[in-house]
C-alpha cells in the first residue's frame, strides 16, 4: 500500500549520517496529534502566483520577500511557522525522525524515491503560503534559483547580502562569486572554481546535464526522472540508489553551496539544509523542472496507481492546521495556485 503520514506523537531522535550518525533532535515541539484534516486544493486558483527567477525580481518583490522571511525568523521559536521550525520539517522527513505507521522498524524517507518531487512541492507550497500569511499578502510567490541558465549559475546576489534576512553564513564562501560547475565534488578534494576563460565550456557542460534530464529515453519512463517506487513497509537502502535523475542532479547544488568540512552545515547536510533560504530557491527550480517535465509528458498522471497517488504527508498549513496531503493533489502546480514565469531554456536542444 501507499506510504502513510507518520504518527507525529511518535517522533524519535534522527541521525546525522555526515557526523558519524550522531543523534539529532528535530522533533517539533508543537505537534498536536488531534484534529488533522485532509488538504483541499484551493477551489479557485486565478490569478496564479508567479514564481520568478531570484535574479529577476523587482526591488519591491525583493523587499517583500526579505520582510516576510525576517518576520518568519522573529516568530516564537515554538511556533510551527517559525523559520527554524519550518527548516526542521526537512530533518524529520529526511533524517529518520519517524517510523512508518504499522512498520515500527522502517523509517519514513522522502528522498531517494518517487516521493521526492511531491513531498518537496508541498513543502515549498506551504512555506510560500505561510510567508504570504505572515505579511498578509496572499500573492507572495517565492523566487527560484535559475541555475539552468548561464546568468543563474552563480548564487543569486540577493542571497549574498549579509545584512539581509536571506543571508546564511554557513556556506562555502569560495563559491560566492563562482560559476557552479555541475561536475563539482567536495571529494576527494574540492573541484577548483572554473576560471573565466573556462566559463563557456562549463556552461555548455552544465546545459548538457540539464538537457539529459529530458531526453527521449528519460521521458519514456517516469521513474527515471522522478525516482523508483517505494511503498509502505519499504525502507531506502541508500539515498541515491533509487533516486531519479532530477534528484541526483539536485544533490550537486547542496554539496556546492554547503561548506567543504563535514558535517557540511547548512546546505550540504540534509538535516540543516532548509536553514538556508537558498534551499527554497534551489528547490523551486527543481519543482519548476518537474513542471517542465510534466508538460513534456502531456500532463499525464504518472505511475497511475494508488501506491503513488494515495501516498500522503503531513504539513502545517497557513492556518497552523496540520493537513494530510496526498500525492495526487500535488501533480499540478497550477491547481495549487502558482506557476513559473515563462523563461527561455537555453539548454533545450543544445546537443543537437
Ligand atoms: Cu529534501 Cu534538496 O533535499
């Protein structure tokens, strides 16, 4: 059967595999197990909120976003809307803070399988709704990091201003003005930054990697892009073995943004990754890639089976209400009330 939402009263210590499996507490203090309701798609979703590239926001949009996040950071630390509480949600579903209901020895894991894209779509969706609520502006749309274009292969400037609520110092500072190379690795030693005369070559090779997500072969089978099935009672052996190509490529930016030294906090470690606001911009582009993918697949329902469509998660919504969200309601960005600003895809057809 489909993976079920956790029993949130049974939160346990999670583990940080990048720090020798050290236990970490990411249990939210305020979980109430009563009164969980089923998520409903918004009944009307016009006009759609438009997510734009972070390096193309207007000054007004930048100020609005910064103000919303500043307020989120100032909320009571135990408020489920608080920035750190929101970041902790990622830890719970990633570092093993919950066993699966009815399978007391199998941890819940939304990475490395077909739950990756739907879970993160919901995670960003509620984060966006909550930010909008905090500043009383339901039109707020989160920006995305357009690393699939040449201009976007740098950390967007708005994330580098250390006076701003978007700033996080726990990053690899060598990469602040560097072109991201999609072949980058911290191991065994960090790949050096490309020099300006190598930019064209690196950009081209990055485009190739993005384009490869959408080749005919890739498009033939949903699991190649989205990840392999997982059903209730199964546990991921590793986070990469059954991951889809989208998730594998996305891991790179985590590694590249986070510091080289273990445990690579923040972006380079799952349990802390969402403490960096750049996480949400990065994942918004991943979500946008999924949106592009769905359109290329004619918006067909992927894995048309209850094991996928009925799999469900729990999130706090913009009314501080715990809601049970099914994968089936996550398949269309538009039905959730947002869309991506039309952008050129310079990688499209690059190898032809
Ligand atoms: Cu939940 Cu970018 O990982």
